[in-house]
C-alpha cells in the first residue's frame, strides 16, 4: 500500500498550520506503514502446522516411514514458512488484538519521541496512523485532556479508521485535523503565537 506523496504530505502540513492559528495546542501527525514486521508470526504458524501434518498422515498406517514423515514435517515447515511471509497472508494470521496492541505501543512511543509531553502548557496532541493495522489513535497531553474528554475524539477516530480501511488516508487526515481543530479552537483557544513542534507529516520507515 502506498504512503502519501509529497504533495499530499504538504496538504496535511497546511491543514495543521490552519488549525494551530486558532489554538495553543501543538499537533503532530505520524504515519507508519506498519507497526511491526511480525517476523515471528509466519514461523509460528508454519511450526504449528508442521507438527500437525505428520500426525494426520500417520493416521493411515503404512503410508510413510518415520524417515519420510520427518521429511514431510520439514518440507511443510519450510514451504509454509516462506508462503506465510507474504504480507497479505501474514496480516490475516495476526489476531486483531495483537495488531492493535503493537500499533498502540508504537503510538505511545511516538508521543514521547516527538516531545509532545514537553510542550508549553502541556498541550501536545498526536494523530497517529498505522496503515497495515488499519489503526488510528489520538493521544493528548494533560493540558488538553483536562478540558476535552477522550469521548470527544472517539467519533473522529472511528471516521478516520473507515477512511484508512477504504484506502483514503489523505482524506482521513484532513477531515480528522479539521474536526480536532473545532474542539481545540473552542476549548484550547490561542492565547499567543507559537510553534514549538514541526507541522509536517512524519512518515516512519
């Protein structure tokens, strides 16, 4: 799946700039292609199936010798291990709870790495997207959470998630930033001009 082009990233930066003119909040947007490479998942499933296949074959006595069963087991492990490494297959093998946990963990690390917890007035805000996991999260510092409840972001996150699932990540970002801006303008209005953090979209490798 393609990440946003330079022109699309510019549109996100401009949307952030427009919102920040009316609020003391500092918005940072992060886009990740995926939260984890899940390298162990293909091997885990291949190993489990490699254990099951020889046992199933052994229900038919006389078909294969012990040596041949061992070869079947190794062949199963190697073939499935390679096949399951295809991204389209790997994603389907990972429970949603695991994918969301990994993405949520990455979002929290980014909140700290982008210094959103060190802004003046504690008004940092992260809009995080992980495309492979179809995961969207909004994280805010105490200066915002004290004035706006988490429930206010849930509808925005749900709408953005639908955009990501439809392959409309840019539209999702623009709509999300605008919707967040409406809340921020009302509850965390601008008191002075400042720009502590970068407005451009941060795209992770």
